[in-house]
C-alpha cells in the first residue's frame, strides 16, 4: 500500500499526522463482494505521559453509507 501525506511543519512539531492511504478491496463486506474502500491513518502526538494514539479510518466507496468509520485504534504507551 502507498501512503501519501504531508510531513509536519516546523511550526507544529508535535502535531497530528494524517497520511492519506490508497484504495483497497475487501473480499466480503456484508453482502458485497470485492467492496472498494479508501483508508487513512491518524497518528497523534506523543503525550507528556508517553502515550500515542494511532487510528485506522476506512471509507466505503461503493457500499452505502459512504461514511468514514474507525476500523481500529491503538494506544501506544512508552514504558521505562
């Protein structure tokens, strides 16, 4: 898969990253077969307590409703 995104600007070094992903096909999605989806990642900044949240968002392209949803969320925790 290919990630297309904009690097963080120097004015916001701890900001949110939102690389746009490519399109992929899910072999089965409900009753649909080979349903096309677009995905994107949201990579949050590292918090003061060492936590960082990463989310994978998906948007169906041919299956209604065409509303984006969070497919998974992972919270990384820095351990000493």
